């Protein structure tokens, strides 16, 4: 490598960020995904200084003493706490850049389709304050489509459904543009909350977010499983306040999740109904592409296939397709400028 190439490599620090309600992922141009951590910050109550960010902060959830507090700065795909979000983004940028910390990077950030102009501006401002030199905003379904390798330039319809932590984004893409989009603030986090409420109501058992997420991952499903599954769940009895253990099966958790799953599938059906006829014909041939961590719920694809009678495909890595797509856009500035939103 020549001296000028070395200098150029040192000075280039373009980043792509998937700023998610549940997890934040950072992609560095030329390196790939280098950060994939929970969107959580633990703060000292007195000083406001971060005690932990990301994975370490998540491990502290529900276990913090009175002097520190765990904060999730994003809610439903948008920034709920600007000060904490800025600290979190700055931390992840520094972690991603390592030795190039003094560089002010150009950043592409993936955002939900349903957020307002004010919320978009807030995302941009937070990134600029966290040392970005230039910020481009790209809607998550478009990033996911690029990440999944879909032919977005072609005059054919591609429907992509991104089920994240805070939002479900549904979009029909053609000619490098979003022809139709529909976003609902119901996704993976609501699945966890539904499990918490179900166990509280049926068993008087109180569990935390981390346990609920684990139950969803271990035995959650959207359609009956071939082989029944059970799981031992530990929590606190709401009547006498002592620790309690219950054993639940997959059918019960499916019942708990039914409301959330039905809402997401109905939103997809609404999107299909509102898609222009010519593009709807393409979707019949090409099917629906699923991405996002929420799409990994067992048999969700099977349930959606039965309800829509369309082919359903899941991206190779639903967790990273959005940030990888945003990262690919760093290589194609012309396309980035065309599809970014202000």
C-alpha cells in the first residue's frame, strides 16, 4: 500500500448506522459491521455520566442500585431522550472508529418510514452533535432492500417488511423509490410486553423485559409448531411477593402474542390492498421479503404465507440487512443522494 493510499484509508471513516429501538448496529466502510449492541445506556443519577453503554448496560437491566438508572433513549424507532441518545451514538461511533477517533465521519442513518419531519431533524441533529461531518437519512425498508440485494433500480415491485424492535416498516419499492409505505409502532418490543402481561394475568407472575425476550426467542411462535415446547419461567409472585417458577408451553405464548402478530399481518394486508395493480402483479411473482429481528419469530413466515397466499422469503441475516444496505450505499454516492430523505 502506497503512502497516499495509507493516508486516504486513515482519513476515510464513513459509517452506516441502524439506530434501532432494541439494538444499534454500526457498519464501517471497508470493514463491515463492527458494532452490534443493545440501545441502552446506564447513567449515574447524580452526575448524568454514562456508567455503561450497550451490551454491558443490558446486563445491568433490572439489577441497578438507586444511584444509577438504565435508559433506553429510543422508543418506537424515534429518539425519546436526546441527551442520552447523543452520548450513546458518540460512544458507538468512537468504538467503531477505534484509532481514527479524531476523524469526523460521513454517516448514513437508517430511519423508520413513519417518523415525522421533526423526528428526522432530531436524528440528524443528534448525529451531527456526536461528531458526524455529514448525515444522510435513508428509510429502513430501502436500506434493507439494498442489503438483501434486491434490484431496486428496476421498474418492478418489491415488497419488503422490516420487523424491528419498535416499528414494523412495510414498503413497496420500484425504480429506486418507495412507491407505498406503511409503518406501525408495533414490533418486537410489543411482543415482549404481551408476554409480560399474559403471565401477569394468568399466573400472577411478574417478569422483566429480558426474561420476556428470552421466552419469545425460546418458545415463541406465530403458527402451531410440529413438536410442542415448554419452558420454565422464573419471576416474582404478585400476591405474596416471593420468587416463583411456572412452566408454560408454546401454545400459551402463541396465545399471548396473537394480538401483536395479527396487527402486523393486518398492516401487511393493508399495504397489499393499497399497492398499484401493476406492482401488485410483480409481488405475486416475487413474493414478500421479511427482515428485522422480529421476523425470526418461529413460523411467522408460515403464518403470513397462509394468510396472504404469497411466496414469503426471509433475508439471509435479518438482523444486519438494514445496516449492510446502508453500508453499501456509502459505496454509491449517486444512489445515496437519490434515495436519502431530508
